[in-house]
C-alpha cells in the first residue's frame, strides 16, 4: 500500500481488518518495524482521537512522531501554481511538501472542506497537492470528502460485534447546530459498500449525499421506519451536498432516542465522536450497553496501526 486516502487504496479490506485485530491483540508485537523511521502529522484543523490514536499507533510500531498544527505554527501555504505570492501566503506547497518529505518517512494530513466551494472541496485540492509534491507515502487523517481511518475503524468495530454474516447497517443523519462536512458519511458508505454490508441511509429530504458515494444505497426519509430490524445504527450529521454546506433545517426530531432504538434488532449505536449529547443522541442511548462509541474510539489506534504496518512493509 503506497498511500492511504480511501478504500480504493486497499488491496484487501478484510486482511486490513484482520491486521488491525491482530494489532489489538498484541500492540507491541511489531515494535521494531518502524525503528529509525519518522511519522509526520500535519493538522490544518482540530483533532482529538485522530491525533492521539495515530501518534500511539506509530509509537507502537517503533516510529518517532512529529506533529505540527499548520494553522498555528506553520507558514501559510500557497497551493496554486503560477501564483504571485505577494499577499498572505509565505511558502508554496511545492517546497513545503518536498521539505517535509526529507524529514518524514510517512506524512499524515488532516484537512477540512471550505463548505463554500463544492468543486474545489470535492477535487481534494489540498490532499492531492501534497500527494503530488511529497516523495513519501501520504495517510489521510481526514480530508474534504473522506475520513478513511474512521471508516476502517467502523468496519473493525462492526466485525467485532456483528451477530449475522451480513448485518443490517443504517447510516442516520442527526441534527447539529453547525454545518459539518459530508466526509464521515461519504467514507462510511464507501467502506460499507466495499465490505458488502446491507447498508441503507436515512435523512431528511435535501440532505442527499454525493452520487459518487451514495451510489445505489437505499434512502428512507422516515427515520423510525429505516431503523426497523437494524443491527447497527451509525449516526452522523452532515450539511447539504446539493445546497452545498448549508443547514436546511434543524430537524430536532431526528435526534437518536430510546423509542427509535426500540424498533431495531437490539442494534448497537455508533458515532465517530465528538458528539453533542441531547442534540444528536439522547443520554439514554449513548450511555446504554448497546453504545459502542468508546470501543470505536479505542479501535482508532489499531486501524491506524494496521495502515502504517502495511505501508512500512
């Protein structure tokens, strides 16, 4: 595996899941694999789980780690070729990526979309510029349109808890006071399709995802009906794709509640975190024995460790 930016970079999904489970069973078994190598973590936006879990994964493999908050501690980067840099950008991505590649053996990059320019966001402008000018492997720590480490984690967590060969998985939109990216939802569908899950999505009308990611996944606009018989409820807010980056309505009645979970097949509740309690999900759901959010967060380390192991080997 040269880079890790989407499920399309993975030759064998189930092997990668098994690598993660093996790492979870014995995290330090391959502690010499990354000896003498350095992982660089570049953050253009905030992070908790991604930052700490990827750092720990690299340490488990014996790597050194350098982390940089690009919005606070780095020069403002220019990403356009031919730019006359007489404004607020001080360093071009051509030099920046090349120099970072001299210091690091693997570069992890986390960026967010603008949520104003759909064409630029969905072109993965920043991530692709790094991939073009870096000379070492790139790992996406979340990009404008995808969050592959989270989705790999989600698949690992489902594999650990599924009770049937092909469980029914429902991706449910939930309300949020701020406009959020479609990245987690896009990526989750992409990985569930690739893993041949029985997956469907439920959201209010107007929150349809990009056809590139939604493909032929069934959509149900009645949330409670969508939940019937489900084995896993994966919850995430996202802003509108068609009316790009907009919150169309607060739809507070879409919060995940015990009465909605009651129509499922004793479904597990999943969320990537952070989550706004009693807005996205009721306390009674996230604190229940069916909630997997803490297990998911723990699995972030082993998802990252599996990815790094496959790049290093």
